[in-house]
C-alpha cells in the first residue's frame, strides 16, 4: 500500500501560496511521517512478496504467458474494483476502511505464506492468492491516495506525493534485494512470512491516527448513486480525461518490462533469485533518485514534457532489456526504467489529484487507478503473449516502439498543473427557499435559471460561457441539462437541469468550488439583470 495513495480568483496562486517544491517538506508534519515510515516497512514486505511470487512462478513453469499472468493477477483487481473502492472511500470513514482492508491483507498473506512453507502452491493457486491479496489492496488504494490531503496542507501536497513515491521506491529497492538474499539461506517461503508480519506496523499507525472529522449535515451518498455521479463527474472533467489519455499511453507499454523481467533474469542472463532481486532493486534505486530530482525537473520543464521524457526513457530501458545478455546491461536498463517510472507515475498522479475536489477525490482517483492498472493488465497480457509467439527481445522492442509513437499522438492532451485551479468549496450558493418541509429523498428536482442578456451582441459569449457552466452542473451531480430561448422575449434564456433528489441538490451547494464561481461570475457582465433561480420538485401525481 502507498499513502498515495480561502477565496480565490481562479488564477494561479501567488508566490506565497505556491506549492512547496522540496521533496522533504511533507516530513515537517508528524502524522505524515509516522504513516510514511509504517508504509515503507510494509511495502518492503510487499516487494519481497512480489519478487518471490514472480520467481516462484518461473520455478513452476517457463511459459512466458503464464509468467506474465503474475502481473495480470496483481493488476487486474485494481482495474476491476477500483471504482467500487473509490465509492467506499468517498462514502465511508477512510481510516476504518484502511484498517479493515489492511487487516484482511495481513490474514491472506499469512495463509499464503503457510501454503508456500508447506509446498502446497501450484501455478493456479499462486495466481489466485496473488489476485485475492491484490483485491484487498485494491479496495483500499483510492482511500490511501485520498487521505494524503488530510495528512498535509495543500501547499505541500506535491511534496507529499513525491515523498510517497520515493518511499514506495525505497521499499522497491530494498524489498526485492532482501527477497533474493533470504531465499537462498532460508527458502522461498521466507519472503512471504516477512510480508505478513511487515503489515502489522501500518495497522498500528492507522489505529493511532485521529483525523479531523469532516462535518456534514447530509446523509451519506447511496452506493449506486455515488457510482453514477462519479462517472458523470469524470466524463465532464476535461483535465481528468486528458490525464487518463496520457496514463494509457504510458502504462500500456511500460508494463512490458514488469511482466517479462523474471524471464529476462532467469533465461536471458542466466541469473538466480539474487540477480532478479538486484534488478528489481535497481529499478527502485533509480526511482528514488528520480523522486529526489523530480520537483526540480517539473518546475523547469513542466508536467507535459516530464511525462514525454519519462516515456522516452522507458523506451530506452525497453531496448536495453531487449538486447541484454549480461547482468550489467540489464542493471543499467533497470536504473533507467526506475528513473523514468517515477517521473511518469508521480507526475500523472499529481495531475489526477489536481483535477479533483475533495468530495469526489476517492472516486476520481479510483478511476485513475482503473485506467492505470487496466492499461498495465492488458499490456502485461499482450507482451507476454507476444513474447510467447516471437521472443523476449521482440516483445521489448515492440513496446519501445509503441511508447515512442504515443508521445506525439497524445501531446495535445495537456495535463492539469499544480495550483492552476482552486477546487476548495466556495460556500456561496444560498440555501434554497422552501415553503414547506421537503424530505431528502423527494425528487427528482428541476432547477431553472432565467437569464436576460444585455443585448444581442452578448449572445455568442453568453452561450459559450453557459456551455462551460453545463459541465460544472453535470460534474456536481445534475443530469438532463438543457438551455431554451423564450419565443416571446428576445435575449431571454432558461437553463434547466435535473437532480435525482432534494438531498443531491443540497450536495450541489456544497460541491460548488471557487473555480466554479469564477466561471459563473464571467457571465454577469453579459446580463441585464441578476438571474432568477427556481426549484421545482416532482409532485405526487408524477409518481
């Protein structure tokens, strides 16, 4: 697991408000530091387990497709269940969800370790346990990422995400090497035993953490409704959609060396478990070095260029893996891959975080995780099958060509940048005027907003601004949006949208951000008078 998981004019923050760029800035906050240390220890065990699982599969079979299924089984739960996990993150107490999820992971890991110890594991049971353990992790992954803003102030969010990535890759550097070192003298079961024990620290850190409660007078969102609203939000968030496109272009091809590395170590360079662990550790070391340098790189060249450079670096690593016959060249490829990986992963993660307000952060990050691990799952299967049909070298070369080609094809999709949007709640929507008691479940609700433009010259800019407002309404939970012009009054327009219930409409008031207010205020100079807002609720007759 990885912990990642004021009024504004809508413009970039001032110099005093700029996000901290130091990768160590987040460690000024005690709770973050405690949780970070606990997750690093836990992730060392996780990486020991992952390295040992890949190596154990090559001991059971040499079929490239079956070996690549280790990555498929590991990534598929995040692809299949991340959205469900995101809804749980947004609708449940995140701390309790994490404690339960990590406890289940510990139990499953302990049972699996016992089976390995007793030599009861087959390729099929190995894949099933990898899937189940990954499923437990998948259900907590959005929550881990969504709690990061609760651990640190927004000004050091980028630093916290980079620190989490660095911690993840420190564990990646130590874990696989430690797995290789323990398999020889203690047997293949030892890494699995250590993994089960290492998770206890993170459970203790979560039990001791007391986050500030978020006050809300509204009932929790319903599960099915929360899923639909989350999907509608993503569909109407251009920044998040652009991040998804760049994520697919990166991870589909970068998955190749993860899926095929056990076979490269065993069959191409004729190494043992120690060599495989060292190669995985080198990827982690490269990522740690990249994480320390990344804030500086990102400030100088920006997010879009950094992801492009990460893609080019991944292509170089794939080519080196494809031609490697000696451990030294594979070691160089691993370091290049690690630096490129952290540059791509951390930048895309921050971009997803920057595109999301708090109320939908869990679901939004879940969709990002779905896209990321869906790309890796599909990619791993493709490159494993291609290696079976052709060779390991050609599979690496094809992935390298693909990721290079993806750079110009996705360049037009620009990533959200740090601090560009103020997505904190504006709290400027006045409470609706009501003449009688309304139950929260009553609905649907029809909201109408009547506008009168100043003159005919304002028609085009007004309608252009209204289209932007449409995306805001749909992001915040509305459906069936429309705009109509009065046939009797020139320049009189009626905006309409439906919300599923009265409670959901009240949520819209809480979801309106400072950035949304800027969009709304842009329309006021185009109008002759203040808009008139009307709330209509379905009558019993309609039911």
